[in-house]
C-alpha cells in the first residue's frame, strides 16, 4: 500500500487514567511516528498530543482505532496531500 503523511490530534481528558495506555499504543506505532508534540494543561487535567505519522491507510486506521478505544481519549486524523 501507498504510504502518506497523516496528522493525528489526541485530546486526553483524564491524564491520570489514560496516560499509561496512550503511551503503550504510541510505543507500538513508534516506527511510524515522525513527530510528537505533547501539551499538558495541568490546571484543567487534560493533555493534547499532536502526531505526524507516515503510514498506509490500514495502519492509520488501526492506530487511531486503538487510541480511540481508550477511555477519556478523543482522536482525530487527517491525511496530508502530496
């Protein structure tokens, strides 16, 4: 399949409960991640993570799906054109 760049945005609404699960999935897909930027908003107890990922459509679907199954995590993905 054809690889392309994607941007994934994660909103972690409860950092304490979701942190370990999110990091586990991110480590599973570390070979695809080209950029990771995390922004903790401690006063609100949330975290925002931006990812730039290079993968095929099936891999992105599986990756976003696993992240989206974690309680208190909202995921949005967008494919970037070449």
